[in-house]
C-alpha cells in the first residue's frame, strides 16, 4: 500500500511553507509555557521526561523555520515543557510534607530586609533553608516565610536558626513559621550590606523622621524603619510600591539615564544604564521584583543598542515565561502579577496616551513619569480590588503628585547620606535639598491621607478583572490602529526604558 505524498494535500503543503511572524511566535511560546505551569496547580501534569529531547528539537525547529506546522509543534512543546517544569518543582517540595504541623528547626539565610506587620511582628524570608533533625540535615527547596513576636538583631544575609511549628504554604512561599524563636548563627554580611547600613545610619543622622525612612525607602528600598503611621498612610494612598526595592524605582533610574545621555552616545547610555542596574541590584538585593525589572531593562537596552526594538507584549510574555520557568510559584505571587501589570501600563498604554496628548512633541521627564505612574496605578487597581478590596479614592492623585518627585528624592537622599559619610562638615548644607523635597512629599501624603474618605472597601469578581483587562486591550488596539505605520514605529522606539 502506497502512502499518500504531502503534495496530495494542498492545504498541508501550503501550511508547511507559510511563515509565522515573530510577533506571534514568541508571545505564543511564552503563553504556552505559562498555561502549562498554571495547569499543574490543578494537578494536570504530564510526565514527559522521555520526550524532552524531542520537545527541544520541536522548539528549535519552530525558531529556525517558522512554518505553521513547526510553530504548532513548538507551541505544544513549550506547553509540555512548562507543565513538566512545574511538576518537577511540585515533586521536589514534597520534602516539606512529613514535617508540616510539627515543631521543626530550620536553618537558613535571610534573603531580604526584615519588615514588620501591623502587630509589630518581625517578618522575613529564609532561603537556602536546611531542615535540621538531629544529625540529619535535609536541604529544602524554595523559600520559607517567618514571623516572630520577638525582635532579634537579625539583618539581611545573616544565617539564622528558626524554631517553631511548620505551617502551610501560601503565595510564593513553600512553608511558613509563625511565632518563631530565632537564633542568629552567623552575622557575616557582605561588604555591600555593611556599607548600606552605614549609609542608612548617616542618612538618619542628617534627616529627621519620617523623612529619613522615606528617603531610604526611595533610594535603597529599605522600609523597615518606617513609622506605623506613615506605613498606613502609604497603604491608604496606594503608595507602598514607591518605598520598596521594586522595578518602579529601577525603571525611573534607567529611563532618566537614557533621557539624559541618549543624544550624546548610545554606548555611554548603555554602559551608564547597565551600571545603574548592577549597582541598584547590589544595594537593594536581588528580590524577585528587582530581578524582573533588571531582566526587562537589560533585554530592552541590548535591543535598543543594536538598533532593534522589542514589541512590549512580546517582551512581557517572554520575561513572564522565563521567570515562571525559573521559579513556578511566581504564578501564585501577588507581587509578580502586580509588577507585570504595572510594566504593561508603562510600556504599552502610557506611550499611546502620551502620543495622543503631545503628538510629535516629547513631554518633560517629570510629566512622563507622572503619566506613567497614573497608568501603572490604573493597571494594577483590579488586582488590588480582587485581593484586598482597597479602593484608594485619592490613589491616582497621590501617585501623580509623588511620582515625579521620586527621582529627585532618590538623588537628594543619596547626596545627603554620602556627604555625611565622606564629608561630615558639609552634610548640613548637602542635606537641604533632600529635606525640602521629602518635606513636600511627607506633607502631601499626610494631607491626602487625613481626608476621611481616602479609601473604601470595594471587592470585585475575577470576571470583572478579566473584563477590565480585555477593555484595556481593546482600547490599546484601537489607539494603535488609528496611527500611521511611521507613528507606530516612533512610539515603539520610545515604549520601553
């Protein structure tokens, strides 16, 4: 029996030679990975270890020759790879199961700055964790959330032992321990941590509170020293994101560097931007939010330097897929979703809005930051309403007022702290700009948060959230279609960083 030749099927032959655009291929691959990981949380897991070589070949074939057939196979392969990766991680964290609900002793390193809850309990995250059971030491994957009513003198990167009942997992954490007893095993810190603490102490000596704490939050993401009143005011106005080490702060730095140097030299701009990314990551720590922002900024800068541009939706889905493959629990991390929602607002919606308002002109840096801050606030609002139900009626106004001042506050705080460290006699004079700028910010926050109806409790359903983002997607597509091809390309060159 003779097998039919492909030429006997004109449709199949046509599909083999039809090339798929990159702007569809890469987002589809990223989305397939995310769907594969998401399904694993509903225990839909495909064991494909024996198919891995074939799947990798399918992905390479899809990249090399983007026909409809090879792209289809590559998308299926990406889905299976994401599902397999999540299944492998879920299998690895089963090591926690036998100890849940029991008293345990875990040793690990504090990965980020400790913070305080409303009840003033100290909270931090343990990474590189080890379960100590007598002489047996079992390495634990992922991270553990710890809360303690005591206030041990434990700082970032200290090695500690945590004793308490091992609780359940939530969000991106594989386990939790509340009411823990903490013992500091080692206070060895990186040189950067020592310099960071010296800078914080110097800043606190030349600036009053809450100016110093707020400035340290802007400059190095240190929010552990914020007063309870200021923390509550920031939450009521949806301003918490501006005083943590986040992609928002890094985006401001990189964008400012690009705006200041791009007319002089592309190489200087790229090197300055990379230096800022490296220094900021080193100082604030490689938190998930910072790593995401650093990855996005690095990819965009490299593409910009070689004369290419990432389409924002392509870049977002690729980075989402890369970070989720590296750590599948990110899909359960609220911060992960909030950061990418804010990125979508800054990278996709804000440039179109600026184009509608300014046409061929270019707004000032402060105006651009104000517009981007407003759009980022609107894009993250549905997630906040779904999870917390906190509708900040003055949140957009507060973000527009405070957002443009953040670059100035970061610079002024850095100057004040460094001058106190290096040239103490000049510290009083050097700290005046920081004092003035931070006074304006503090006064604005206090004034707006003192209004009785600052925030309301409003919860929305998942359906409303989906409709919100579908509406924004439709609005974005409509605005893009009304532009000429030249204007689209001009906006694309300015859309990211």
